[in-house]
């Protein structure tokens, strides 16, 4: 999946991956996609919950062993 920016949050534990994503997403434009790379097992729950609560679109999750690539899109409206 195409993305505009990325954050490598491997080796960071909850809540740091989500906090880093939130900070970066605030500076991005509508329609842009952030790729968040995380290996914290809690991120599987935290990232979808964060997106749902904040109104972002979790466009895809790609697993690569213990690492997950979360593609978070800022909605156009």
C-alpha cells in the first residue's frame, strides 16, 4: 500500500507507538497515509481503537512475523 510518511516504532511499548502516530498525524494533510511499524503485541488492540476513537481510517494491517505495518489514513472530510 502506498503511504506518505512512516514511523518505525519497533521496540517501543504501549502507549508510545500510538502517541508517536498521533503526533505525526496531526501534522499531515487530509487523504494522506501514515505507515506505523510496531512490534508491541498491545498495538494490535491499541492502533485500531485509536483510529476508531480519533476518526482515522485503518486502511490495512500487514503482518511480517512479530512486526505489524499499520496503514492509517486521514479521512478527506
